[in-house]
C-alpha cells in the first residue's frame, strides 16, 4: 500500500487490489472516490498543482485529478515496472524502473 497527502489534507492510497482511493480528511476519512484499474500502482506522488501521479507495474504513468481521480493523461513507458517517482520541479518527474533505468520526464 502507498499513501500520499494532498495539499488540502486529503489522502490518496493504492492497494494490491488494484484500486486507488481518495479519502476525505474533512469527512471523517470517508472514501470519496475509488478508481479501479487493471494494474497495480507501485509509486504515488503529487504534482505542484495538486494532481496525482501514479506509476504502475506495466510501466505506465498516469496523472489523476486530485478532486475526483479522473485520468487526465496517461504515458506508456518502454521499461518494466515503475518503482519510484519523485516530483523534481515544474512538471518534471524523475522515474525509477525495476530494470534499473532512471529517466526524467516532462509531464506538462
């Protein structure tokens, strides 16, 4: 399971059941949205604008809207499973893969 706190205090979680959940801090931690996927999220972080980045076991990276988990953009990467993502600046991400590759992506 992965967790990240959003700018508004809400929490986003991932699970091996292939879901991403948005939890509302202001609503006694009730789940306010669930995104079911066909793959497992291996990395989770948020961008400066508050949107969420998830990296998956199939090598894809998805940008999600932070208020409703709608998919805004999907990138299919050529390497295997994404193992880690960090937001380094102005929409640039550093992505580490299970293969040992590290790349910098401009997601704007």
